[in-house]
C-alpha cells in the first residue's frame, strides 16, 4: 500500500515505524527538519519537508496514487482540511486525528465523509474508552471488546492455585468441558517470546495468558483463575487533560464517584464548572500527603493520566502501596510495558499504540472490521468478515489449512459470540476473531480475502 502520513510527531512517527516494518510504501510529511532527518535515518520511508496544506507538496507526495492518507498533526482543523484536500486529489481513504470528541459523537448530524474525511480518530477518546473497559473487568490486566462485548479479549497472569496450571491446553479442555473461552496468546514469565497455544502447550505459573471469551465465559474465567470481581465505585484520576476530563465525564455518567486532581488552578476551576458531579482538587498529585488527605486509601481505582509518564508510574506505585485495587498509568515509552507487572502496576496504556491499532485495520487485507495488539506481545487480534469468496467459507475449522502460529478465538454470528471448535462450519457473514503472529499474517489475510 502507498500510505502518506502528515505529521511527524509521536503518533505520526510511531505509525510510520510500524508500517515501514511491514514494507509498506510510506511518505512522511512535516515542517520540522530535525524530525524528518531522524525519521529518514531510522526508517525505510520517504520524508518530505513542507506544509501538508500545500497542493504542490501533495502532488509531489503523489497523493493521487495513495491508498491511505493519515493526518496526525497537532491541529485537528488542519487534519480535517488536508484530508478533504487529499480526497479531492485522489487518495482512496483518509483518516484525521482530532481532539474534540464532539465531532465523533455528532456523526448523526454531520457527515464528514461528504467532505472527504473517511474516519475521525481521537487518541484521547480511545484511551478513555480503554480505561472504562479495564474498569469493567477490574481483576484482569487487559480487556478488549469485539462487537460491544459479544466476544471479549481478557489477559491475566496465572498464579499457582489456578486449577489448569501444569496441564496442557488439551488436558485442560478435557477437564473443563463446558467452558466458553479459548486461550489465544501466551507469554512465559521472564521472557519476551509470544506463543500461540496449541493442544500440547502447557500452562505454567507466572504465564501471562490472553483468552477470547463469550459473555458466559467471563464469569467462568473469574472462578477458574481465582480472580475476584471487585466492585469499582470510587475512582481517583490524576491529571485533568483531555483523557482525564473525558474519563471523569463518562464515569460520572455511569454513576461512579470521581475525584480528579489537577495541578493547574485555571484548569481545575474549568473542570469543576463543566463537571459539577466530580470532586476536583487543585494540587500536585506527586504529593503523597495530598493523596492521603483526599482519601486515596478508600479508592477502588487510581488512574494517572498526566503528560508525564514517570509521574503516572510513581503515583500508581504509591496507590498500589495503599492497597488500591486497580491502578492504570498512561505512558509514552513503550519499553515501560515490560515493567508493569514487576513493578506492581496493573495496566499501562499508550495513546500511540491505541491509535495504531485503530488505523491498522485499514492496512490489513480482507474485510477487517476490528483489530487490536497486545501490550508487550508480538501478536495481532483481528476480526474478519467472511464473504462468499473467502477460502474459509463453508469449511469446518478443523479442515482449514490454518498456520500453527495463528488460532481462531471465536465467531460472532448475528451479534452473538461463540467459542467455535473444530467441528464448527464457517459460513459467509460470520465474523471470525483470529490471533496470529506476524509471520503468519499474510497467510491469514489470504484466507479471508
């Protein structure tokens, strides 16, 4: 695919890096010479310096031949405008990064596609949605819903009292016959190797395992893994930026008790006026005494989403020492993901990764309607729609030549999630959730074309 990215900041560079690893034809546009020099010297991409609003620069970038145009500059109005221009100049699909989530929620009133913007993406809104899903499944370290929860991806670390530890997948399946979940990815304790479980894969203490589960399977996983589904009611948020504000607003709408701490006096007063049901405290969240004064110990969840990753990590560690059930930290450095379990933080989230997940489904071949990647694991989870010409159509799962480094986690049929085993026959219209390692991705895409 020929992909043009306007904006070489953190999100733009991260997208360019991930896409260049897949040998995509990438052109990065930015006004900052140093950014472009760094990107061009570290990535296999083409860099163009200049204003993406320039028609001549668009023509130089060969936007007329582009399959995807992604605008991720710091200004949402510029992103919308240049996407509209790119569409007029011949780009097949356009995506604009925005910060005002009202624009996304107003899709019934305003058709951005009519002006040439196929998709609006807000990293801040994606982060707020991720936080809410994590609070809904508070005992687990990762959670991602497909089709509104018809199937859910859940990640957890196995302790020694989990009944299937020491057993192979096949042995566990023979003992727990009436379960509604499927293991799709596994990482051994102390390693960076990702395994797609097969029948002879053995579960070990300390494994981080990801399951695809139907609605019935969520409760079963709680019981089998020994996790407690704790009620989350009192939430403290550190940071009143877009993520903190959006999270507080949406949690209030769901009747959570929310306390928000913001360092800026002006911003704290603005949030207090906009969100009267939120207890807004003006102060420095790095101050342990302040957190204790504001009843940190009585909180069920602590969410730190300031602009400083180190502040977020340290404040979550403080909350962890006060026995807060759930801690979530926003980080920019992807390397921190390797540390989350060892340092005692339940979950780390990253805006760049969330944005890349959303955009990548437009890069994948076949009709991909949803996808996600897993923190610190080298796998992708994709939801494909089966059409009449797909290689898998009208075949039983056990009869499909499926790579060993990929697995079908479940099927969504008419809005219902099914954990499908070998005798299930895939038919056109089914939505298939697949977990695969990068080396099997091309083969999986061909199966669903």
